[in-house]
């Protein structure tokens, strides 16, 4: 994921964009560079809209405000509260307000200038980077949250609360006028250079948070300002959802037990397959050795063992021939076996040839799929040589 902090002033893009490479949960590396130097293959690209460029309002929507008429409804409700023409402003309703637009009710609205957004995104688009999501740096929060940013010589403090995001005065003596500052449940974050100052001001230890960490946290927001002229199609949104899901599954601390469980399961499966393969190989080796031992002990004249069962069958056939006994591959047994699988009503073969323990017949048609299971029990097989010629011989003989 490439997270780009959009500058407050459009002309500041000439100095480069502050950006963060992240897995969606932590900072991998950060830098500042021109749009042309940013990677075009950085995965999901997220733009962070600075808090100084957003205004927050609460509106009461009438029922049936959803769909194409939503923007017109928002412009009408905010017209008297805005300092600029509503058509020049980008209005985005909070993501949880889908049902509110249908049934009516209160909802938050984020507002920023369209022209500023066009200007700061133009260099990125010219460099071939498509910003897939636009998220606010800070969003309203039910639990008041104070962010102290910058350095002692140039710092500013912002508090997020249920009504919006408020920039606090530089003089901390005036902070008592803000009710949220005195609440016990207020969260306090400070950049490294301001930690000691905040501890002195508030008499409490703030949470250390760099600007890069704040941007990474902002990238997890449900808000997406990439709407209207900055919206993308369903396929891009589906792909972003898959990317976000994969990043969450692969990097989120909450999913660590699941990742370890899947890894352990995979290792157990691999180990089990290896053990099974080893046992099967050992059994096959033992069986092959037993066949060789039987063959060489029964027929000492056999020196080289290649296919023990086939060689044993040939040696047995040779013994039968030498003793005058009838083998199952002699003419009479083969003819009897063929008669046993001869289809009824097919008539007698027109020609019969016997040579090299193979019986060839002409003029008869067989169903090999039906005949071979019966012949297999006798160690025989029937195959079609083509042109109406069928061959019956010992199984395994080419």
C-alpha cells in the first residue's frame, strides 16, 4: 500500500509528496519525493486529505434522499452554512448513513474544495498513479481525541470530537473553553518533538504517534472521499476490497493466531504426506525385493531381474512346455477362453492364427470393456488390432 499525504497548498506539490509504504497496519518506509518518483506498482494507492482542508457539518436529511438527488439535497441543506458556492465544493456523506438517506435523520458531511483536490491530484495522475481511495487525516470521534503535531517552534493541536474536528488556539490557556479538553476519557496523541510539552501542559503521558503512523491509521478509515468525479467503477472497488482483506489477513495483529494456525496445519499436512509417501515407498520396496527373492530362489538361472512377475510367468511357461503340460497361453486354453467371451449370435471367426502364445481371430467383433475383466482372472487380455483383427494373449504382453 502506498499512502500519500496531500499538501495543504496546491503549489507545495512542487517540493514533492510525503508518502509512506505500508502493509496497512505499520510503517515500512517513508520518504518525500516528486510524483514521477513514486512507484506505479505500489499496490493500493491511498491519498490522505489533511485535516486543514476539511470542514465537518451535521445535517438532517429528509426521507428518500438516496441516489442521484443526494448531492442536491446536501447542497440545499448546507447552502447557508458554506462560505463558497456548493457547486465548487466536494460534499461526502458519512459511510454509515445509507439507511439515513432512505428513512431520514442526522448524518455527518465532510466538505473540501474541488479545485484544490484537482490541483493536488493532477501531478499524480500525470505520473500514471491512480489514487484509489481518499481518506481524511482526522475524522470526528465519539471519544474526544487530541492530536498535537509539529515541533515546539511551529506546532498545532487538533481535537476530534462527535461534532467534528477542531483546530485549537496556540495558547493552551484558552483550551479550557473547549469542553472536550477536560474530559477524563480523552485520548491524547503527540508527535515525538511535542511529547514533553504535552506532558507539561496536560499533566499526563500522551501516546507517541508520528505523522507517518497517523497517515497509516487514517488509511484504515471507513470514509472514502473518492466519489463524484473521483469515483471508480465497481471492479476497482472490488479489487480494493480484496487487497484490503488480504492485507488485513496477512498483516493485522488480530489475525496472527489464524496465520499461525494455518501455517501449523500446512506443516502437519506436509509432514503427514511425507510420512505416508515414505511408508508407501518402503512397502513397495519390500514387495519388489520379495518378488525378486522368490524369482531368484525359484529360478536360479535368472541373473538379471527387471520385471519379476512377468519373468516368473515366462519361466513357468517354459517349464510347462518342457514337461509337456498345457499352459494357459497354449492354443487350446486360449481358444477356450476366447469362446467364453464370444458375444452370443456373433458366429464363428473366419480365420484363426496362433503364434508366439498369441491367438489372432478375424471376422468377429468383441466388447473389450466387457470381456477383459473376465479374462483378467485368467491372466489374459483381449485387444483390437484394427481391421477386424482381435488378439488374445497373456496380460502385460506387448
